[in-house]
């Protein structure tokens, strides 16, 4: 994540951004930002200047979770760990969607045949859920005689809601360090947010919804920002780090 941040700095100098964030939204999730050393009170011997901070935000444990999140978490080998990551990252969104569908089956929202199928499934890949959102009539586990159009409409509503909630939380994952940095109060020198990860760029509407929520959260605070993509950002950032050591 730090390397992703540094990749932004390597390409954004001409724009004169005030500060940089690195955000991973792929199989896993994380964020990093630049902090003033004087504000790092855990260390009293730091020199003047700034430092990139790896937040390990995927491990954030204070985000409110639903019964569905708790049930899904309990079914994972890493129960109780990476709670925030399990609500937003590509490695887990399919599982959250599946457990939401299982809850819907219990509530009687599916036909009997569709409910039997959903109840029997042990896993659902995020890609399968995303493919369905892009085209509910493509060949998939949802496009079988066991599912009628009413069932598919329920699936569409549930999976879209899972992605929409993820977009809110990804925006928070970006906005929190942006606000903490204290930067971006001038449109001439905004915060540069380097977003990396296939989940962010390929998942149905995730990017557009995240940026809309970011405009609400940061815009209401008068914080200016740009989101950018740097190809192979971790590799480029690692090279930058190696050259500057």
C-alpha cells in the first residue's frame, strides 16, 4: 500500500498535489497516507518532516456489522480478523452476498426451487456475483430453471446492495486518511488518491459509486481531491522506494 502511494508521487509531481494517499481495493484492502512526524505521538525522537503511514485499515474493527456479516465471518477460517476487509474486498464480497441470499431464502423471498439451491451453496465467488450484475441473463448459476425472473430480481437487489454498501465503506477508507492528513483545502493543491486493485475498477458500479460518495464526504468538508490510476502501481512504487533509500 505504501508502494501504491509512492507510485502516485512519482507521476503526480507536476500537478503539485499537497499530499498522497495509497488505497488498495482488490482481493484485500488497505490504505496509507502521509502524516506530519510532529503528530505521531507514539514516538518522541522522530526528526522534523513527514512519514508514510500504513494504516492496515482492513483490520478496522469498529464498523457496525449486521447479523449477515457475523454469520459470514464465523464461517471463514479467519473468524474475528480483518472485519472491515470482509465487508469491502473482492476476496469476501461474494461470501457476504451468499449469506445475504441465504437469509433471504429463510425469509421466503425466493421460490422453493431457488431457495433450495441457495441454501445448498457453500460458496459464491465475487466474480459470479459481479457477472450476474453486469448481465443477469448470461450463462451462470443463477440462469437455470431453478430460478425464475422474480428470483433473479431478488438476487439483483441483494447483490447490488452488497456492492453499494461496499462503495460507501471504500469511500470511508479513502476519506478518513484524507481528512486526517489536513490537506486538500485548496483546489490548486488537492489530495491525490492512488486507487489500485481489480475489484475497484472491474466490479459493477463500484468505482462510480465510491467517487460519488467521496464527493459527498470530502466535498462537504471543503477538501479537494483527485483519484488516479497508475498501472502496476505497487511495482513502480517499490522501485521508487528502492531508489530513494
